[in-house]
C-alpha cells in the first residue's frame, strides 16, 4: 500500500474477507489435469484452415494448462496473457492478449508452419510453442495482481520453458522480470526495454506499482542492475531532470529518439546489441508497442509521435533472439479498443513472430550477426 493511500475504515474496508468472490479470480479450477495424460491440447478439429476459422489461440498453437503439460511436451515458448489494465493513459490494454490471439487476420494456417521470408527459418516448426492461457488479474487492484502473475510466470520458467507474456499495461514488467530473477538469480538478467517512456518513476499518483514505475522497483530491489538495463526509443515529456539523473547514477544505457535522428538507426541498433551482451548471461525483452510511431501502432494507451518504424524495430527484435540467450519476453500496452482498424494487433503479431524467428535461428545454429538468407538478397539470380 502506498503511503498516500487512505486507511481502511469500517465504512470502506479495502477488502471484505467474507465475500465468497474474494479470491475467485486467482484460484484455478480444481484439477486442471483431470484424468488426461500431460501434454498439449489441440483445440481445433482440422489441421489447416483459414484465419477466421477455429478457436483463437496464440499463433494458433495448442494449449497447455499445467506445468506438467509444459514438461511432457518439452515446450520451448509458452504465451501467457496478463490483462492488467489499471494504470494506462487510455484503458483497454486488458484486451491485448485476446486481440493478439485473434489477429492472424489472413494467415491460412492452424497447425502448419510459416517460413520467415528474410531468413527462411520457420519458428512454428523449429520450436514447440503453446498458449498457456491467462494469468490471474484482480480487475480492481494492481497490487493484488502482482504476486499471482509473478507466480505463474515463475511456474512456466521453472519447467525450462520461456514465458512470452502479453499484456496488459507495463506494470507487468515488475512481476515478469522479478519472476525470472527468482529463477536465475538477482542481478543475473539483462533487460532490453523498448518504449516511448522511461517507466522508472518513483511513484505514480502515490502508487509504488503502476505502468510508469516498474523499472524503479526492479532496480531498487536488486532484481536487475542499472548497467544491465538498456532502453530504446525514449521520447515524449519524461523523464524529468531528477529522474534522468537517477538513471544515470544507476548506470542505465538509454537511447532517445534524438540519438536516432542525429546518428541514424543502424548505429543505435549496433550499440543496443553490444550493450545487451555486456555482463549478463540471460536477457529479457520488454516491448511496449508504443515504441512504434502511432502511424504504425495507434492502438496503445499513451501514444507518442516520432517513434520507430516496423522496418527499424523488426530486425533488432529478430537479432536479439538470434544473438542472445533470451529467457523471457513481454509485449505490453497493446490496446485494441482505441484502434478502429486491425493495424496495431497485426504489427504486434509480426513483432512476436520476429522474436520467435530469432530464437528459432539460434536453435538451428545460425549465429552470423544480422543474418539474411541469400535468396532474400540475390534478386532470384
């Protein structure tokens, strides 16, 4: 509870312990395993179908319900929806996981793979990917949601599966990264944070956890070292002088869009990749969709003009997966309610595929920096 929060009173208690729904949002249905053997569950009847057909899951992958399912199927990547949506500029990011699942808008695949055209690598064939459903979220409390989300992310990582968390607002960064620090050790994980905003405020309207403060909490509690925190795409009206001074004192590596304008994207991308590899064995990617210019991603709670283009972002996402040991990914602030088109979920879908393609490239032994298949470059000659 933040210091400025009102104290509970008899008239307005914060929680009613006698309410039968008090914890219903976080208590799973008993015995999710049932009588079935552990493994993945295919929800669609047919192996191939058009995009509008079938039950929407992450990239039309099968579903896992328990850690035993993940282990039995040797799952590489498990998508976890986490619709926390209490501290964004415009509400609606809670629908982000559903939008991402439903917006393979024209891809005619259900169980078959899909080759990445620039690398000729098919992540859906090379990796075992599943949908792990949604994390528990109290729709009235970020504070009550943090630890249940952290526990479920940790449950995935404990099996050796990489969690791919889709939000939801950026307060998720705190439980997501803290869960992985629980597994790999405090200070052992580097973070590459794509965002228009620094998200390292000390408080937001008195609240310690919000979409604008997760970075500060992670650093203060020792989950991540400041020198292993790389930020890309910053712009807008923050940080102020005091917060920027704190970031510099902590050793942050940050890249404002001014740096892109002055020196060009290629130089900034190269520096960010070098910094990501400096001093840690594990890497977490935090992608706030508002790092993109609103022309490409209008569906977000706090849009900022003068952002990255997909042409700039996608190669860096792919290279992070191919050239570094990723142990977790989050994609946040996707708000379909403020985008009357399908543009933002489509771009978010492709961003997810770029990261998965990079992971698959690493799996297949492609280690050449900035690898592109010759067929993508030789004009068919």
